[in-house]
């Protein structure tokens, strides 16, 4: 029997009512309906200073980064929903990834939370372009961190109008795309889970 994949889901914005947060919620629902064990978190609960190599040298990896690194390590796959800021990823998300990429050990154990981890990506924006510039940048960053980025992706245009009162997509095509994203992430994460358990 295939292992049930454990999927970590979060948004790249912590703003109240953020479209990326609603997109992450929709992803959480799609993943759960397809049988994944989903953990939904907010980066608000993992505050981090701006990455600074001098700070890292003097004080080490911040505890919030270590907590996140352990969460990444304990899940088979990750889904990230990013907003678009000035045509790219928001500083909160980039800073989080930068800190995670610096984690090498957890006490006496090796720990590389990003390397080889399966990840699906989504984007959203107020306009018609749906955050596609941000999602392209995010893909490049994650691949540079040696993460396994799945296809397809889900980009949500006109975020203010995209969701109904229940948080579901109004557009059936977007819902179908999210279901495909969830299916692909579950399939690849299940392979990882099977190999590691």
C-alpha cells in the first residue's frame, strides 16, 4: 500500500486576506480531498531577521529557521503559494528560503531541508497576469536550492474576484488546475515517502 504523503502548505504573504493565503487554503483543501496528510502553516509564526552572513556567524541559525527546517524535513512534499511584489517574489518568502538554505545540521545530525524536497508552486495577483513573473522567479530560486519542482502550476488572476464565500475558486478551470497540481505533488511525494519509510 502506498505511503500517505505528508504535505506542508504555506503562503508567501502573511497579510490578512492575502490572495496567496486564499490560494494556499484552496491547495490545502484539494490535497486533503485527494488523500494527503496536510499541515498548513503561516510564516507569521516563524519570524526571521533579514539574512545576514555576519549575524549567522555570530549567532548561528535562528530558532524559527530551525523549526521550519525540521518541519520541511518531516514532510514528503511542500506547496508554496506566492504573491507578486514588483514583478518578483516577496521579501518575506525569499528571506525564509535564504535562511532555510543555510541549515546544514540539527545538533549532531545532518539536515538539509530543501535539497531533494518535492515542491509545488502557485501564484496569485490582483491583475490578469496572475503572478506569473513571481512564479517564474520562485521556480528558479527553488531549483537553485536543489528542490524538485513539480508541474503543473496554478496561477490565480484577479485574486479579489477569484474566490467565493467558501474560499473555493469561482472558475472551474482554476479548480481543475489546482486539482492537477495536488495530484502531481501527491504522486511525486508518495514516491519519496515510500523510499524513506
